[in-house]
C-alpha cells in the first residue's frame, strides 16, 4: 500500500500506526518462538531427569 507525500503530511499518525502494528506483530512472533523454545528445553530437561531417576532406582 503506497501513501503519497501529501497524505503523509496530512496524516502522519497513519505511518506511525502502521509501524507500531508491524513492531507489535514482530514482537508477538518473537515471544511465541521464545516460549516454544523454553517449552522444548523444559521437556528435554524433564526427560533427562526422568532417565536419571530411573537409573538411580534400578541400582
């Protein structure tokens, strides 16, 4: 979507709003990616602890 210079001068909030929406979208994607990485990491740690516990119980 293109905006002309006259439109930009008359409505600068439009450009700022668009940039904020893109920033918010990028931040949301980053948070979801980070959260999913923590979940995967947490599952790996729990799995390793479970293996360690099972080995201790067998001894």
